[in-house]
């Protein structure tokens, strides 16, 4: 396993990490979680991603119990949570100082740890002044309850505003952003965020490198019954991913390219994400141990993504962002 710095920080995170969205508490029980996490840890994965909103906290409870049962030394792994969707009451949502603190304490309890390594603002909150959120995160870091804080699914303007407020007020600034990033979704990471890497030292811990399974090729002939797009409650995800007819045609071309390289399509997709030096870690989501074992093999084929292959991918997808303008 290779490790990369989290943006400009000194924290080293594994280039592949393990997430819990959709899987933990939905497709994965405690026994499965322990088996999957133990294998990930033994393979060198040191970053485990979670959020208060994943299965209403059940994903964090499962992960926390697995960590406790496995007996890992606290200084050997990185665990995260995200704050925004904690419940239905007004004080249980958003990025107010109260909810940021309440959600942090709840995550610590569910994960059974004394501090969070990474704590993300899961969405921007237009109803809370940015200073209030930045100050709350600064205070949690100062108290030792959080090591690094960042954002998820924010735009460049919002991240820049948070960073500028922190600098102006001598507060701790956001370190990382967690966006979706894959061959089909690349505008933010490669285009919109481009000026932030040098300006703020932003680190990227991206999710959905396989576009929720689209980039495995398993949906080319319909939706399998055991896939996440077939899960009750995730119809919105199915409609969003399967809504464009030309997307499946492009995936078929990518699959043919992968076959010519003697690679499975999902290995091509994972290595494509890792080829971006701005990405600190890509978050894997697996429901079975065999999936994790297979995904871990992808990095051994990184050398097959030559500049020529990368150009072929750009030609197939025709979605490479234009060169970003200077700020």
C-alpha cells in the first residue's frame, strides 16, 4: 500500500481507504464489518470513513464496535465522521455551533474513540454564518476532539470563504474536501478546485471512484438484484446514474479498452483516479470481503495507465475540464 499526504498537512493516508456509505448497517453486519476491516487494515489501509448520516448513525456504531473488537492501536489508523444530517429536529441538522459539537460528541461515542482524525462538514449550510462553523471546528481541534477538519461536496467559493475567514481570524483552516470523483464526474476536482491546491493546500479524499458500480460494467445488461442500485430507498441514486443513455455506451467502450490492457474495467477506473496527484485517498465502498480483495489488486496494474491510455480515455469520455482560469 502506498501513502500520500493529506493535502499540505503532515498526515499520511493510504491511497485506498474504506468507506461505510450504503454498506455498513445496510448490506454489512458486524461480523462482515470486522472481516472486511481486518483485511483492509492488514493490507495497509489506514483510513476508515464514516458520517452521522449513514444509516442514522448505525454505520458508525458498527464501525466503532468492529474497531473495539479488533483491538487496533489508536495511533495506527485514521477514522472520520461528517456533520450535517443528524435528525429531523432543527437543532439536529446543519452546521450551527450546537449541532457541530453535538454531532462530534455523538460520533465519538458511536465510534468508541477519544478523538476524530478527520471531521467533515457534510454539506454547506446557507442558514449558518460561515464564521460560526469555522469557529466551532477550530474549537474542537483546540480541545483535541478533532485532528483535522474539512468539507464534503462544497464548491470552490465556499471552501475559499471558509479558508479566508480562518486566516483572517487566526483560526484553524479546513484541510480537506471529500467530493465525488471518477471518470464520469471530474469537473470539480480537475477544474473548479484547481486553484485551491496551491492557494490553500487542499487535500482530496474522494468517494464513488466506481460511480456506485457503473464503472464495474455490471449494469451494462441491467441492474442486478444484489447491487446498491436495487436497494430500497436508493431509487434516487439509480435514476441519477442511469439517466443518460450515452453513459452506458461510453462505459462499454471503456470496458473494451480495459480488456485490451488485460484489466478488468474497475481496475482501470481505480487507477485512473489514483493517477491524479491531487487525490490523497480514494474511498472504496464494498459489501463483501471478496470485493475488497479484488479492489486491492488494482494498484499492482498502475503502470498500464500510460499517457497514451489516458488520452484514449479522454477521447472516449470527451469530458476533460477546460484549463482553469487563474484567480
